[in-house]
């Protein structure tokens, strides 16, 4: 198992060299660490969880013309090349295809305990101080406005609307990030999410006060 993990780490580090800073190796490492933390209190297949954490953003669809199948395919090809069994590979591919926030806005066709754990690990990295930093990093990468009060926040976005949004970064907090706390699957993630959620709320309160010239 350790040899498979080590070879996967090397592959991911090389593949994501130069990636956008919110979805680079350091994001992967944080999600991997979150996964291992959750596994301390949750029972699941450790190899599947760790490999999925490492490979879940190997080809994020938003950087590849919306192709949601490219990541699972690249992950599968790599895992086959290092001798991982077909059943494990298929499970990992299904998790990668179904774990994202935008996937949850459409029809869910797969679920497992392993998906729940890695999904929580990934969502924890989308909130709190790091979540704030990642949001603005991606917004800058896409040349989006920080905030525009004339562009309304959209509630209950469907999958296609979410994928195609070009809204300012502040809108993203209300359309996704503030919703994640209540979408956590495991007790460990729910506990961690509480503080990170409150930190984002405090940030937004300060942001809007400064925007409106109140302090």
C-alpha cells in the first residue's frame, strides 16, 4: 500500500506542477491530510480514500473545458499502470466523478463511505481562512470582480448554472461556501467546519462594512 501511495504522490506532484494555486499540489496535500484525520474516527477503505484524495483534482473539469470525465480517466490510466486492481480503480473513478459540489447539484448516481470521507476532506479545504484565500485566488485567475452589488446572489443554482457562472467572488461565498457546513457527512468534518464557517461569516461582515465605508 505505501509503495502505491508514494508513487501516486510523485505522479500528482509532477502533473500539477504550475497549476492554479487553489488547485495545486498543496491543495491536494491538505485534502489528503484532512482525509487521514477523518479516517481516525471513521471506518472505510483507507487505500481508496487516500488514493482518491491524491487524485481527485488531477484534471479538474473547470480547467479542461468542462470535461468531467478526463480526471477519472487519467486517474484510472495511472492506477492501472501501477497495478491497482480494477474494482478499486472503478470505485475511485466513481468518487472523483461524483464528489464535487457541482455534482451534488445534479443527479447523484453513486455514493459510498469513502466518497463521504474524501468529499468532506475536500469541502473543509474550501472554507475557513484557506477557503477565503482559494476563492479569491481562483477569482483572480478568472479575472472576476471581487464584488459588485448590482449582481444579485443566486440561490438554488442548478448544475449547469453553477458551472457557467461568472459572478463576482463574493457571490461565491453565498452560492457555495456558506452552504458547505451543513453538507458535511461525518462528525469530525462537521466539528471542524463549525469554526471555519464562523470565520467566513466574520470575514464577510468585515468586508461589507469596509465596502460600505462603515469602518
